[in-house]
C-alpha cells in the first residue's frame, strides 16, 4: 500500500481520516479515505500501488471492462449507456464540430466507435489489456496503453474526454499536465465525475457505490475539481448533470447495503437525488464538466 503524506491537490500536510469503507464490489477489504483540512479534497489513503491496483479490476462484473451481457444490473447499465452515447454526442455538438478526439480511459470503445461513425477522427487510451483488445478487434479503433500519452504530438486534439476516469488515475497532476499539453488552445476538455456531495451519496453513506474503493483514488466535489483545473489555467464554462447515474448508483448501493438490488427503492432514491439536486445547488450524483483554456 502507498501512504500519501501530502494532499494530491494542494500539497497540504494537514490530512485527517474521513471514512473507512469496504470494497463491496470485489475484495471486501476495508480501505480508508482521507480529507485535506486545507482545501477539502477527499482521496483514498493508503491506496494500492501501481503494480497491485490491477487486481481490483479483475472481475467479469466490471462492466466497462468486460462488456458483460448477463444480469439485471448489466442489462440496466447497457440501456443507460446506449442512451447516453447519443446524449453525449448532442452535447458535444453544441460546442465542437468534428475534429480529432482523444478519449482517455475508453474501456471497450463504444463512445469512440459512436463518435467515429459521426465523422470524428478518434484515438483511445485504455490501460487495461482486455478492454483495449476488445475495442481494437471489434470496432477497429486506434486504442493504446496510457504510456503513449507522453509521445503524442502537442496540441493535436480538438476534444479530450474522460468519462468517469479521472478518479481512477495514479498521478492526478501528471494526467492534467499531459492533457494541457495535448489539447489545442481552442480545444474542449470534458470530464465526467461522481459527486460525493449528492443526495444519494449522503443517503447511502459508506454504502454509496460511487466511492468504489480502491478503484477510485480521488473523490471530487464541484469545488475541488474547480481548484484542480484552475491550477493548470483551465476554466469550467458549463456543467451538465448525468441524471441516469443516480438510478444506477442507487441500484448498486442497494445491493451493497441489503445484499441484493431493489429496483423500486433504487428508482425512488434516484428520483429523490435528482429532485434534491434540481432544488439545491445542482449537486447531482454525477456531473459533466465542460472545460476550456482560460485564454481561449
């Protein structure tokens, strides 16, 4: 395990224990979450090393990597994903015409494939071998290991996307620096993240599925992602909720809390979460941040 003695966001050393949460998804091990008393950033600490973290993804139930087709939760996930592909494309089209797209953490490649069919030149980054091979062999996409990020040409992408990926990366600051280098000056950066200030996070507490320890190394709020991006002269100009995420996360959380999924209760709590967010501060279960360079 790797113990962080400084905050990954502000480098502050005033760190306190925040929560202890089991890995409900796979190992059932307990993991700790720390909070920086200076900037409020929440992060998994200690956390598995780079060599050990792959173990915690090795499951056919990790749908974004396995593309599994069995089970009710998997079925629900696929319905939501297919709907969200069109939604993502429509959102992007409001701000960018087709050009060169880099999707970091592309999984099995469904988003890249959809964008390629709509005239985008696509490149994917996926560190896990199995989903990377699936994307290449099934969709004939250009998908590479993350080591290639350091050798891509500067300012070569009109659009860079990370759909629920930034919370997984090993070195948070290095990844933002790489993105800064690769994005064109007038380019668009899109980052989707869980929001640990959402109603469903507060309702399910330690059972909230989007803690997803230890796969999620970082746990963002709107204020802490804003602080991170300002460090690198990025500006958030638009925020969009992923309203379906509250239902999916509630469904998983019900399974973790009660031992089995409860669709009726998950639907009700997903609705409550979205209703609360609409009335109180836009704190939806997941948020998509649309970002540009400060001087663009």
